[in-house]
C-alpha cells in the first residue's frame, strides 16, 4: 500500500482507487513510438448503480463482474519519456436492472484516453512562446488535440471590462485572413502596461460601435489617448472622448523625420555621384544625433586619411544643399524632442527652408496638421513604448507558429502568453 501511494504521488494521480503493479514497469513500442508503460487496476465498491440508480448495500445489489482491460491512458512524460498508463477498469453487475457498468475515475474524462493531467500540461505549454507542433511532440499527443484544447480556450477569450482605463495606448497589427479588416486593433492600459482588449478590425465604424458599448459618462473619464498619426484614430478619439487629450507618440514623430532624411540620402545615391560609396557606407552617421558624433579621428579607406565622425558628416551634407537643409531640420526636430522644447520644435515646423527635400516638406505639413496633439507629447510622459513592445511580442508569437489561420486561436495564444487569461 505504501509503494502504491508513493507511485500515485509521483505520477500526480489523486484517485486512491487506482492500484499500480509495481513489477509491471517496462518499455514498449506502439505505432513506432517508444512508451514507458505503467500498468494498474481501477476498482472500488460502488455506492449505487450508474444505470438504474439503486443503492448498493450488499452483494445482493451489485457485484464485481470482471475487468475492462487495456484502457490506454496518456499521462505526462516521465523522465522525458512518453508514458502510458494501461488501466484495467473494474466492471460491475447490477442484480436489479441486470446491466453492467464500468468504474469511473477523475484521472480521465469519460470516453477519453488523454488524462486530465496531460490536458493541464498542454494548457500550461500553450502559455509559452512555442508552436503547437512542438507542444504536441513534447506532450505525446496529436496537433489536432492541441487545436481542440485551444478551441475550448478561445471560446472564452472575449474580454468584458465594466470600465475603460483613464490612460490608453492605441495601435494595430496584422492579424489573420478571417478578420473583418487586414489589421487588428489593440488597446493597452497605460497604467498597468497590459493589453486591455483586441478587436478584429480597425475600421472606424467597427471601433465606434465597440466604444459606444460604454456610456458617455464612462468615456468622459478617459484623460489620455496615445496613438500614431493615423487620422482614423484621431477623429474617433475627438468624437467619442470629449475630455481626453490626444497625444501623438514621440517615436512616430521622430520616425517621420528619420524616413524623410534617409529617403533624401537614398535619392542622392546614384552611380554617377562621386560620393556614392560614402553616402551608402556612412548612412548611420547621417541619421545619428549630431551631439553623439565622435571627434576622435581614425583612418578611413573611403577618405584615405584620418577623419572623425563629425568630419565625415560635415563633408557629406555639404555635397548637396537639399541634403544639408534636410539634415539640419532633422537634427533640430530630434533635439527639440529630446530637450522637450516645444517652442523650438514649433519654430522649425513653422519656418521652413526652401531647400528642404519634398519628403521633409510633407513631414512638416503633417506636423502642422497635428501640432496640437504633438504639443501634448511634450506635456505628458505617456508614450507608445508599452504597446510597441506588445506588438513585437505578437509578431514573435505569429512567427514562431509559422502563422495562424484562425483569429480566435491567435488571440487566445496572445492572451495566454501575456497572462490575461488562464489555461
């Protein structure tokens, strides 16, 4: 009895009606797979007949009637080996209704051969960043089984929040083909740093319908909304959240100017340009903050002499007036943001140099159209760093799984890995 209890505890089996044959531990190949085989029996005295419900007081009511043999139950791996419990279940005969029934156990659900402990292990594995195929191989079940478990979990992934967070971050990411739109919409609670909700469309009419689930008083409690330059989000925020200050994320402000400067450099990278190789090789120095450029001189094979990073950038921007004007504008923008000097930023945006590239002029026009919301980014510390990190995690989950077909399964994995729902 002691040995039996020890083995049951080792296998994490709670049913004390299971008795293990300690001398029957062996390995067997089943369908080309090696299994660690553990054999045991399930028997007990039933309280009543499972067919007619009559109470069992003595052998005149219910008697044991042999065994249902070779019930193969998949249990969690033992020492990293796939394991099977071959359980012989007791059969009972009812003398009142003349029917037989089989002993039941909480180790495995009726009509199943995968133990509840194995299903729990699958759910725990789904909370890690790995593919379903890897989980199936690790737990010794089929990919279809993993898919069925995920299907059960995904049916409960609809989040119902009674209130909105006072500070929100909005962004989108590419979801699956069965969504309403190509992009899914994500809301992150800026205070907690976790996902508040995900919607399968970023279209204005769908988002308006979603946010109108909340009362006007509830929407009026929202104080800050951080987003990018997407006009649909800004329009929706102004329409539905009357008391909220809209903040354009500082990262997206810098990216616009960065892309404009780099595009200007790429246009000049032509084979007939004598500085083609220098513009191509030293592109990182051109987009680098001028205050971070080193003055230490080192030999450069492109200049055939010792030059510093500052010397290189000074030479390159002076080769073209458009590049120089765009570079100076870019440096002014990133330094004003770094110093949180909105007056300096506004001065750069309002007073444009005629030599600026077309791309940079477009960026400054975008800044002017959203200057009110950009000003808020100088006032408040809120930014989209949290949501961009979450977005990166979502892309990683999708990449590891080699993509998802079902939106519900994809979002369920995201919520499981982020700990929003429990397996």
